[in-house]
């Protein structure tokens, strides 16, 4: 009869388990581990070889740069794959020429208007020879917008104190001028003097409207949040804009999907936002052209970034026209308070638009070519 197996003493089994654990820890890392690590990074990664070919580029890099992935990108030269991102091509091209490579630098991409923070490093082999370069970058557009919002709040605070101090001093004389000019016009109903008085009344009304607009701009926005139907609100905005600017023969096309969800927002503020944008479009077109208003629903990503403000989904509204566009040298100043190219403009229409968007924790982008202007507004479905 076979003898039963004796159990291994605990003291003898422990060294065996320890040896197995050491063997597992000493096993080589799978070749796919580093590739998977790069693919899963929340930062954009682009690595190139010394022969200018792409060694790796992850999905986040494609997303930030707005480039569609190609099946053979890893076999192509980086300046061909990244042709739509000339700033990135320039940075990668300098990797083998500069002595001190940029670390934690910032750059505004000219084509996409995004802001990135990036670090450029060289890849060396065991002998210290340079075999390639790697670019790590992160989309800082949202951070830049938040910083600009804080700077704007500081400017508005100082401007608000000044505006509040002079508003009454200016409004009262303007009201007096308008009333007295009106009384004089009653005594002089016709003739050159009557025309002069009409001009005085008109200019006084214009000056008073500017004062009121300044006060509206510097006043803090207190949102009255409620479910808002964008379809109805945009129709109302077009009607209001029609009364504020000469529409002429301008055609307006509003294209909204039936599945567009209601958003939590301040209806009055959004009505003013879109009225200002459509009014600007009417004025830019000069009585001829087309204004297009469209919208789409962006579903929230399954795994949003921690700093993503639109983690509950968003609605994107686009207001575009086929007018003369905005000159390149003016695009960075278009949202600055009191900047205007109109002979009688206050320069507060678009700053108010941006202020309302910021109050709703949204985003607004300008896409202005040689012909036509497009404003893209992104608003969260769930407001604060």
C-alpha cells in the first residue's frame, strides 16, 4: 500500500513562495506595457526618431491638435503627419538644434487657438547618442480661460467703482440736455434750428444708452437658473436683433435638432447673448448675406478629465455669417472692453457676450476667416 504524502513543513514552504515571488518580480516587463502607458496618458505625447519619422503619437495628441489619425502615421515623417499643426512641427524640428530645450513652456497654437503647456526632451541611447526627441504637452485652454476670467473680473471691479461714481454725474446732465432740447424744439418746430435740436436730442439719447450699457457691463451677473428651451430663446433673439439693427435682405437660417435638450441657465442673459451676436452679424452684412444659427448636443465622455467643466454634457451653438470677417490683427482684441471698429459702437457688445458665457461656466470661440465669422458657444447642460 502506498504511503500517504506528508505535508511540507511551514518552514520549508516559505522559502519556495519567496523564490517564486522573486521570480515573478524579476520577469521582464511586457513589450506592450510602455505602448499602453503612452496610449492611456491624459497628456499628448509625440516621439520622433532622428530620421524625422514618428515613433509614437497617442490619441490625446491627435485630439488636442485636431488631427485625424492615419493608418500609417508611424511610418511617415512628422512634418507630413503634423502639417495642420505648424507650431508643433517647428518645436519638434528644434529638438536637435537647441542646447537648452523648453521645459514647462506655454504656446498658443495659431490655427486652433488652443493654449498648450509642453516639455521637449531628447531621447538618447546607452552611449549617450541622440536617437530622437519626445514632446509632452497638455491642453491648457481651459486654464487660460479661467485666468483670463480672473483678470477680467479684476478689471471689471476697478471699472465698476469708477462707473458707479460717475454714472449719476453723467446721467443727470444728459437727461437735462434732452429735456431742455425737447422744450426748445416745441418753440421752434421747423427750420434749421429745429434740425439742430433734433440732432442734440438724438446724441443725448445715444450718450445715455452708452452710460447704461457701461453700467450693465460692470454690474455683477446674478443668474436666475431655470430649464431653458434654446429653440424658443433663439427665435426670440433673432426677433430682438431685427429691431436693433437694419436687417435689410439678410436671410436667417435656424437649424436646431428636435432632440436638443433643455439646459439649466438664465433665459434673460442668454437672450441678450444671442441678440448681441445676431445684431453684430446683421451690422457686418450691411443688408445682404446669410446668418446661420445651429446647435448640437455633446454627450458627456464616459471618463471625463478631473478638470473638465462639461462633464454632464453640453450644447454647442454656432452663430455664423458670410460677411467680411474679422482681420487677423484684431481677433485677439475682439472681446476686450471698449474696443470697437464701428463709428458709433460702445465696444461692449461682445465683452458682455463673453461675460454671460463665463457666468454660465461655458466657452466661446471665434473662428474668423477672410470671409465670414463664426462664434461657437459651448454651454453645459447642467448649470451651477
